[in-house]
């Protein structure tokens, strides 16, 4: 029975890892991609406007 207790942790880890990969693959693209892209674009726009504002304030 020692072989069963030795095999259980790697099997459980493999199952969770496969599940994680499936979730990552499923969340790529589709409507989620548009939402994520919009959030990133908004953050970049905020950072750019803050940089321009600080540059103008220094001048």
C-alpha cells in the first residue's frame, strides 16, 4: 500500500495542473479578451495622461 500513498500526491497535482491549464486556455480570446484589452488600454491611457501632465507641470 506504500505505492498508493506515494502515487497519490503526484496524481492530485497533475489533475490540478491540467485543470489550471484548461482554465487558462478557455479564458483566452472571446468576450473576455475584449474586456481585458479594454482594461489594459484604459490603464495605458491613464498612465500616458499622467506622464504628460507631470511633464507639462515641470515646464
